[in-house]
């Protein structure tokens, strides 16, 4: 199974000075260090819980705007990018961003939030034998834009953000540079984050996450067959349906919410939790999504023999207009003339205004401009995500399914068929961090 997401923020503005990075990147040495032995005040488990709250809040807004459609996004990618943006914000603009990410600023100082993010991202980026995960950020800065040294240093120190200079007057070359970087970091899964680039753009902030895992108990490709998937009011579609028999795996039947929860583990520190609501109960389950719900499911999971498990094989991708939903989470100032982004350039010359979605590419457009009387320059906030589910869990690996046969008598036969809309939560098992959250309404 492979998952990846990329969030891009394109900014437009006018500043006189030239910013140069001789080697093309920001280094990683910095005076802003964290004592890893002592950890941070905002520990990884607490941050994961807060990120879960943000993930479910964002999911509900996306579900409202995209009824009966596939949904897949990385809350970690989005929250990391917004947290970097908040480094450049002050006053109410900064508070709205962080509170929109579900942080309580009276309990957790801003500095602790950023060091907490830095610690979590560094922990998740450690080399692992079984699970491949790559997380990172990059700033592509126009050579005519002056960025404050403090903003540069914090982005580098806390979020390991690389920085590259670009000439946005040469839009094609700048676009090639950005898309080439994204393609490399996502193993070629997202080749064109940006389809066009306005010459008035001045900075592009990219955050990416790439996850690749292998099922602990893989499906046998020989058992995959064509079957119907029911799309609510739509006509059923034929999809490749993976199947496995006599599988012992964590299971929970939530009678209160009328749904079935199954956890499939990867080899390594990651797992996928699949939630199958009873027919007609999806909205009830969606409305109940909150950190406490996820915690209850995790605490209630128990190993159970499943006689037959059916799960669609699919590959879906999405992208969203985040400026349409972030105001619903309280992040409003940054889209108005009240925006205070003076920690980026030192002057009140930037704001983000409402954009529109390109109907052909479904990529989002957001305008970050200088003084209001100036003409808008095109820019975007783009979040793209791809989710692949296959028999082995990897893109190009072969494996034979393992069927576990119990020695004792079976419990009541249990068959679980994901042949209608279901949810998927892909998490790191050490920290509880949600890498990806998805609803599969149509695997085809």
C-alpha cells in the first residue's frame, strides 16, 4: 500500500531585495535546538491527539462539500504546512491558524507547538527497516523576494524546510524546478503539482509525505476477483475485490455507532484501520468522528478470527480548495486585509484573498498579494493525495497470502465485506499520528 500527499502554497508579493542561497538549500544546523533526551513540553502523543482533532474537523468540512465522493488527505501534511505559515504570522492571524489546528494557546505556548512539531517530524523521519516514510517541506523563493532571517532559520530548524531560489519571471523553468522536486520526493507518484505558474508569484511552500508499507499478512493475488461495490444512490460498479480467509486480526463491533472496525497491520510501526458503517449509517459515523471515538475503537480492538474478509483493490487521488474550508475552522484573517504576515518579510505587504478552483485541473487558487490596490497575482494552495491499496501492500512486490487456520473450534462464522462506502485511517503505531484519512465511496 502506498500513500502520499503534497500541499503547495504559492504566494505573490513585491519586495526589492534579492535573497541568495549559494548551495540552493537552507542548511540544517541551527541555534534553535531541541533536547531530545528531555523531549518537549508538547509530547508526540499529545500532538497526535490534537492532530486527530484537526483531521476529523477538516474531514467533516470536506465531506459536506464533497458528498458521496472519495476523500483522501494527509492531516499531518496540511497541519505541518499551516504551522510553517504561522511562523510568518503575528497577532490574531497567527492565533487563528494555530487555534484552527486545534491548539489551545492558553495551555500551550506557540514556541512549544513548533518544537513539538519538530520533534514529531524528526521522530517519524527516522530510518525504518519495514515501513518507508518520507516527510519534508521546501520553500521555493523568488530571487527578488526578501525573507527575514528569523523566518528562514525557524523553518529550517523546526521543520527541516529546504529552500531553493527560483526566477518566477521564467515561469516554465520555475514550474519545472518545483514539479521536479515534488516528483522526486514522492517517488514519481505526483509528477505535476503545479500545472501553470504566474510570473508574479514570489514564493511556493511545499509539504510532502510519502508512505509505503507492506501488509503483515498479505492478500493472495490469485484470490482477487471482480465484484460489485455499492455506491449508495448510484448504480453498483465492478471493482477488483481482494479476499482472504481465516484471518486473525484486531476487530471491534461498535453497536452504538452501528459500524464494524478492522485493523490490518503493516510489517513495522504502522497500521490501517478500516471502518465499515452499516447500510445507511455513514453520516451517523461521520458525525461522531472525534479523538475520543478513535481512542475507543483502538482500545476496544481484540484479535478475532474473520472467516472471510473482502477489501477492494484501488488507486484514488484527490485535491482540494483549502481556502474554501479553512475559514470554517476559524482560519479567516489570513484571507483578509487584516492579515498580519509581517514575520515573513517584515512589512505589511502580504495577504491571502479568496481564490477559485480551476474546473479543468481541480487545483486550488489562492492569492497572496501585496497592497490591496495592487493587481492580484495568481497563486495557489494545493493539497494532492494519492492512495493505493493492493494485495501485497507495496507497489512492486510479490507475495503469497498466508491463511491462518485455527486448531480449535470456530466461533460463529464472521464475514466482513467492504463492498460499500467505508473509512480508512492510516496511523503510526508508536505516536498515534494519523498519516492519512480517507473515505472510499467509489473505488473505481
